[in-house]
């Protein structure tokens, strides 16, 4: 089966009456460009996550790539298969003209919630979760895409705290030359790489920068730069002010872990780890996140 046939097979036949097919069992969570519900799918008889895209916001985003034949979120998400990525089963269009995705429902909190709560689950599994986040980013890149919105709210952690998965491919683009040109400033400001903010050419290393900010926040419960601004202006500090050294906030962390995270925050992309796989190699030799006291 060719790629086009594979993508076509993921589409629902015709427009779908979402209210008739899905019993939404939990109130929808509204995101920037979509809403998400826990639902029972009467077609497959299983509990799923139902994501419905806002037509106007989606059209405005897609208009940025006019003439580039950008694949839709559904087309991208259904091609991604990896233990660290949420699985999307199907995509289509509702009778109201809304794009929708049907995906596995992930039990557990968002990584952002664990950070805000300073959860013991996060600290107990810190190195494991950082590695898994890097595995997720590596999987997206190996599939030929750039996620463009790596941040704690886009990772869902298992209730045990021992594993996570990356979600939300709404801003994801192919890692091809025409999608790397300057001008697209999408993403979450606090995690944006300087090349996005300054409208320079981008590549997969913008995800590595955002992963570094995420890992920094997992370790310290704060962002690397002092700012209360949550708009795009917050990202202007990312190449004008040096990040606070993580070692000052967490002197108990393994120095190699600190070094790897701080390298991800480099202003120049060529000073960051070249790939997420390279970052994983740096993390691979670590036995734990915290310096172990010498044996008595």
C-alpha cells in the first residue's frame, strides 16, 4: 500500500455526525486551536480521545503555507507510530465542516501539572522522563517532521509517573526546505528558539531548544529566563539574556545532566546537540539525575 493509499484509509467515509457516533463522557478541554474530549466511539466500541479543530483558527494557520501542500494534522498524526507518541487512529471531517482526530485516550496528568505541583512522581522519575521526552522528539524527527510546540503541556505522563507520551501535532510541519524558511513564528513563546523569534531559517534544532527549556523546567520548576510575560515578547529574551545556570538552582543534579540541558539552550543552533538522538547518547551514560553521596 502506497503512502497516499495509507493516508486515505485513515479517513472516515464521508462527513461524520460526531454527536451520533461519539458519546462524549468528559467535558471538552479547549485548546488554542481545538477542543478535546474523552469519548466512547460507537463504531469501534472503545474509549478514545476526540479532538475537534476550530475551523476558522485552523484555516488561518493553514493559510500560512498556501501553495506548499502542507499535510493536515490528521495526515501527519496517523503516520506516527512510536511508544513515546500518542497514537492517532483516524481523522476526518464532521458534518459541520470541522476536522477531527480519533486517538488513544491517555490516562494521567500533563507534565505541566506535575511541574506546577512539584510532584514527587516527577522527581522520582526525573531522568527517565527527560530521556523519554528526548525519545519522543527523536521519533518525530526520524519520521521526517518538526513538532514546533515542544513544551510540558504537550506531554502526558502515565499515572505511575514512570512514562510519558508526546501529543498535539497541530503545528507540526515536514522537515523539508520549503517549510524551513523564515517567517513562521508559531509555537509557545516561553519555549521558542531564537531563530523563530528573529524570523530566521529554522530546522529540527528548534525542537531541541524547546526540549531543553522543558527539561530545565522539570528540574527546577521555573523557566531559564526571568519573565512574567506570556506573550511573544517573552521569547525576545532568549538570545539577549543568558539563561540562569541550572547548576545554581539544583547543585545536587548530575553535572553531565546539567551540561546536556544547558547545551540545548544555546542561542546558535549549531552549538546545540545536532539531533535528539545525540542528546539521548549524552544522557545514556547517566545512572540517575541526582549526584549520589559517596558510600560511607
